[in-house]
């Protein structure tokens, strides 16, 4: 396998791992703690399910860009990186602004801690690191051929 092709495969695997960010909240939040929480205003639950639907289709679209879109083009991977960075960025904005809107990252009895850190913060931190790590081989795959490089 040539260096650019090997770098592309590494990026595909890393982006597949980080694309899990789109599916985790569906499994975690479509239940009694969020979507079916009777203390939530019904309209807020509509917005949550709308967001979860958007996340599902975003995840599917990202997997398509990473593995199936033809012709194969490194620009597909860059699009996935930007899409995933937008989603991760949205989490970090919500986390940082939580005090301003009385948001809670950790809900007792629902969320757990991993290595002393809230599960959401831990997982999104790990996903952010993996996404950043994907940039190095992606830049190598693009190399001096520019964004038109193909795997």
C-alpha cells in the first residue's frame, strides 16, 4: 500500500471511530432520562428527538462519505472531519455555556464518572483527541497534491 493510501485508511478508521459520536446520544437519550422524561416540557422533547434524528442521519452520511462515496476523494474525508468537528464543537459550546442557562452536564443517578470525569466530558474529550489525531494522516494523504488527492 502506498503511503497516501495507507494514510487514507488510517483516517477512515479514525473517522469511523469518531462518527460514533452521532449514534451514542441516540442510544443514551431516547429513553426515560430524556425523550420520555415526564418533567420535560413536551416541546423540549420534540426538539430532542429532532436532534437525535439529525444526528442519526448525520452519522449515516458521515459513514457514507468515509467508506462508500464514489469517486473516492480525500475531500470526502475533509467534509466528514468538518461535519464531525461541528458536532463536537456544539457539545463543547453547550458544556462551556451550561452555567449561563442552568444546564447540567452530570445528572445524579443517570450519568456516571470515568476516571473521575463525567462520562459525557470523558467520551467527547476522547473523540476530540481522535478527531484531531485524524488530521495528521489526512494532511499527509493530501500531501503536496492538494485537496484533489484521491485514495
